[in-house]
C-alpha cells in the first residue's frame, strides 16, 4: 500500500443520492454532482489540475486534484514551498496514482501555482470540494498528509500551523482528531522549538544542556 493511498484513501461515493447523480453526470466528468442549488461540482482550480491527470478515471483525477491542492495550500501558507515539501507531494502522487514522475511534477506545479495565484478565493472552495467527495476517514488521512507535507522540511511554521487548523475546520475534523495530530507532530512546530531553545539557555546565555 502506497503512502498516499494509506494517508488519503481512494475517492468515495458516500450515499445513494451521490451514486445516482454520478451515474447521470451531465458534465461528462464522471464525478459526484451536488444538488442543483449547491455549488458547482468543480472549481476552476480543480479543473486545471485535473487536466494534468487525464489518463486517470475522471472521479479519481478529481479526488487527487483536490487533495493535491489542499496539500499545496498548507505548504504555501508561509509563502515559501520548500524543495522538501515539493518532493514529498511529487513522490506521494507518483505512489498513489501510478503516473510518471514527469506528470507528477506537472500536477504539483499546477497545484502550487493555483494556491499562489488564487488561494484567497479558492482555498475554502477546493477544501470543501474535497470534503464533499470523500468520507470522514479520507479527510482525516488528508489532514495527516498535510501535517507530513508541512513537516517534511523539518519544521511546521506558524502560518502552516494556522492553515492546518483552518483546513481541519473546513473538513469537519473533530477536536480529538486534530489534537491527536498536533500531539504527534508537536516537536515539529516552530513555536515549540523556539520555546524549547529559550528554555535551554540560561540568562547568561550559556547552554544548560551542556552542563
């Protein structure tokens, strides 16, 4: 089982209404359609990323596109996606989708570009789109993947931390689920590291850990 599949799971249809809507999808996208009064099934951002996944089944491509964007949203929270964070997203996409490395690079770059250019308007829309086409376990796995992506360069910045909390809220992750993840990654938060560094140095500026 690949790391991406383990973390995110596969696309899911969660109820009979969605099954019927998917079977009669007038868009030809092959995905789950929302009620007529709800939001459109795909944001422009998701469609642009899906275009890089044209060899996959449409529903799977949509699922991975939305997940990739959410990962890019978190890693771009501090306005600097590190090479380690980019490599993490590319590697896990290859493992999950079976696409080649070149295609994975295009997908990740598309996700990063969309997050940079349209994050202020698309962050909420795409994250809620992922929520709509996933189940609760998949949402929790995506959030954990976001923590891993943010921590892949060695530290979760304050901006990334705040965005992780926001993503958790938009995915309807309950408080215990979020708390468990924050505990798991406690030593990666930059604020925690800064506090520990201060506590390790006495007022004279000598490192207490060295005796």
